[in-house]
């Protein structure tokens, strides 16, 4: 029972490099999310998607792009990595309207990204 | 807009003693409230949630929380702490969907629970 799977788990990037984080869910969820977690900041929403082919900005979208070409996948891209993007990234999914309808959001196990 | 405040960044208790993690929220409409737990180097796992109905909510691993509207609180408790409870705990508030996006899901900054042997 995979749930939400993120790859890679760990990555070190040099400033200016690009990379893509992949999130895959096998629960047929409509909604998918990318969060970043920083010490003392809780989780902050980067981008989210309410369905295949749709994306929207969250609280901290700058420097990131996303795509949802398939319902089960949600990709997070860093076009030109900066040290400020050093963080732990969590992907999540939910059946439909996230927690507003009481539905649980399911999280992946995180991707640790360091930009040097 | 809603907000959530976890009153303690760190809580330390001895094994076998009660646990209290405090959470206060603000919301202009009746909120949904959640507690998530994050074990080291892992993702977040739902402990319990309040949507409607009974204000005392029981979750996994012996945790429970009570929604107190008059106090705008949703504190997490457990009668007897176990070493395996050591983790980061997040209180989360969400308001009913009003169209558009990710439902205004707001995370607290987390409380690190330390269990002393």
C-alpha cells in the first residue's frame, strides 16, 4: 500500500541548477499539494492542483513550477535553485476539497533538498 | 482568514505522565481542526480530526482532543506518555470550502514533544 511516494528523498544541488521532484499517489485522489517545511515555520503551501491538468499558486510559489499531466503525478520543479530553497519538501494528496470537507490529507515521507 | 497558534514550541514530560499540547485558533466561520504527528524523518500522519458533532475526539495511539468553541482551543491530550510518542505535533485549522483553492488549510508551527525516561 504505497500511498504518496516522493522521489528523490535526498538531493544536493548547486546554486543555479535545476531539478524536479516527483510525487505519485495511488489513491485516485483529485487534489495534490506541495509543501515546504522549515524550522519554526510549520508547513507552507507552495503549489497545489485540484485535478489533472490544473495547478494553482499557494502561499510561497516563487521560484517553483509544477505540472499535473496525469492524475496520479504532481511534479515540482526548481528552475534555478537558490540556497533559500534548502528545505524539506512534502507532497500530499486528498480525495477532493482537502480538509475543508473533513477529508484527510495524506502526506509523503518528504524530500530533503540542500542547495549549496 | 484563519490562524492557529501552538502555544509551546517544546514540551517535555516523563514517561507515564500526562501529555498536554496546546492549540488555539481563530476563524470567522466554524472551522475543521486536525492534529498531525510527524516522527523523525517521516511525513505527517493524521492523529485525529474534528469536523462536526461530538466535541471530544479520540484519535490513534491513545490521543484525544476537545474542541472548545468558547475558548477557541483544540488541545491535544494523552493520559500516559510513552517513549514512542516523541515526535513533532502540528495543529491544523481549515475553514469550509468557499471556492477556489486549497481550502485555507493553515498549519501551526509545531510542538516538539520530548519524553524523558
